[in-house]
C-alpha cells in the first residue's frame, strides 16, 4: 500500500554528513543521483540518472525531490562525482548483516585504514549503510570494492558482512548507489545516523590514492 510522502529531512540524514564533511570543502563538485524503481532482491526495474551541483544540495532540494517522486520511485546517491572534468568516487558500502558495531569496525579495519577518513554509519531500516565522506580516484575505487569483499568470511560462508551482490552491481554499473528515501512500500524508513565517532575528516587530502 502506498504511503503519503513525508518530505521532512532530519539532521541525521546522510545529506548532512555529506554536506558537512565534503561539500563545504569543494562546493564546485557535481554529484550524481538516480530516481529508480526497485523490485526487491537486488533487481531494479528502471533508473533515471541525473546530476546536481553541490551548491544546490540542501534540505529544501531533498524535500522537493521526495515530493516529486512517482509512487514506486526511490532516490539514491551515487558514488560517482565530477570534479573539474575528473571522475572520482565517494567510497560507500551496503552491509548485509551487522551483529554488532564493534564487530563491523573490527572486520572493516583494513578498508578503514586505506582511505583518508573513517566510516560514518546510517541505519537504512533494511540494512546498515556506510559512507567514507572523501573522494578517491576511479582506479582506486575498484581496489576499494575488492577490499570490501575481503571483509566477508571465506569459503562461501552465508554470514556476509558486506553485501556481495551490491558490490557486483557497483562493478557492473560503474558506480555504487545508496538509497536516500523511503517512498515505496518496500522500505520503512529514511537512513538515520547511528554512529558519529568516526565521521571526522583527517588531515589527509580529500582525494586519496589507495596503495
């Protein structure tokens, strides 16, 4: 059943972490989003990709986007970013199963140490989402995705930490995507910040090469 749209944007939404940690440093970035229809089980019926200047991204913009979604559409932020004709990526992750934040942080330690900022976590209502609010080169983004897969247990264990299908879709499409809305009946809530202890940027460059 379709729910009436709630366009209220909380201070715990990822738009605020993105704006505070990354966009204030470089307001000339061009961000990539999509309006998409999700069928469940990782299947997408349609995806409409569009771009937004970082200067235009705020609560009002997001509220208008939510109100403008069709009944079955959702809005997602993509990892792919344009900076002065360069393609860069915001490192993201969709976790499949999180037993505890302590275990998550321990198992992702190698990934967290390979980028210049630490992870910020959001509960999407379906799964845990993670953002590293920085930019990495596209060639390093592929290495990053590989490191995410290595966070999972070996030998085909069913207890995945990182959603391997989400990583596969990222490789297939050339970008990662994380949902920002809960407009359709599939989802129950907007993503909400669950951990603020790892969201501060380091003194390293915002664009990093993963060694």
